[in-house]
C-alpha cells in the first residue's frame, strides 16, 4: 500500500509547525529533506550563532523524531 505524497515544502511546513508546538528552541535554522532511495529524512543547518543558542540541540533532536514519524506516513513528491 502506498503512502500519501507531499511536497518537500509541505513536509517542512508540517515539521516547523510541530517544532513550534513541542520544542522551545531558536528560530532561524534551515530544514531540508535528504532522500535515500525510497526513504527520506530531515536535516537541520544553521549558522554558528543559532547553533550556540539554548534549545538548538533539543530542536534538532525533535526534528529527527518528527522526520521519523512523518517519513512513515508520507512519501516525498518528485
């Protein structure tokens, strides 16, 4: 059975909304999607100032969990 398909922008938007609801970290980091065959995951990147802010490591850890959850529910378009 195939999973519903979402665009990268839709998935990243869903991740940002979940992060806002569940993590108390800094804004200002980029989220991208890395594909590996049929699977995918989120990657976070930020400048040194953002990385140094309180809550950044926790936000990245939460992003990994969100990506794991969403990748089981959705495929990425294209």
